[in-house]
C-alpha cells in the first residue's frame, strides 16, 4: 500500500505545481511575450514593405532627368530661402527700373489653410497637403511700365509665387509708389 501512496502523492504534487506555478507563468508572461513577438513581427513586415517601397521610389527617382529634377526643386523648394528670394526679386526689379524697399516676410501657414481660397496643391482643410506658404510684403517705386515688366518677370519666374495684392499710389510725375503682397510656397 505504501508503494501506491507515494506515486499518487507525487502525481498530486506535480498537478498542484502545474496549476499553481507553471500555468500562471505560461498564461501571463509567456503569452505576453508571444503577443509582443507577434507585434514585432508585424512591425518587421511593415519595415520590410517600407524598405521595398523606398527602394522602388529611389529607382524611379533615379530615372528622372536631373535637369528636370533641378527645375522642380527650384519651382517648389524644400525650404523658404528668404534671402535668395529677396535677392532674386531685387535683381528683377532693378533690371526693370523698380526700386524695392520695406521688404517683410511673414510665415502664415494658417491663413493658407483656413482661408476659403485654395491654391494648386493645397486645400482649405487643416490637413492640407505638403505645402507651406509665407507672405512677402514689399514697397516699390517706379513707372507703370516698370511695374508691368516686373510682374511679367514674376510670372515667368522659376519659383512658385502668387501676387496677392497691389496698391498703387498716384503721382503727377509718372513715377508711382506700389505696395505688393506676394505669397511664396515651399515643401515642409
């Protein structure tokens, strides 16, 4: 009888250890670890998909003519480059006989997103595309023909610019004062 009690007692102890120690450890920490591994596997699959897409886009970008890519970067740069833009506008004005002064740039991304007017590539919603804009206010002095030539040069500019507002102050001498607001765009 003693021979039978010892194996039954060992079996009861083994069952007790399983339900008291092994099963809670298995269902808590090991199950949590398996869930974390599954989550990491999903992230790894997404990273591989992202890497494949990035390689595909890089190969597509390398197929683009570098001169066209440079023109596109000039048309819609990835930074505002205030100084370069002001120097370009000042040179354009000087070539056309205008004298620029009182140049002020205000970054105003909210107004381009919240105003009713939409511009190409943007919408009036808060999650509007990848464009950011700034408003350039400037004063100029010159003849009307000089202003026309200047505006024609802005129109033909390689940079995306919108002339938003022009105020003309009259003069008896034929030389007028102009207040202009120009909106410029760049990728953010």
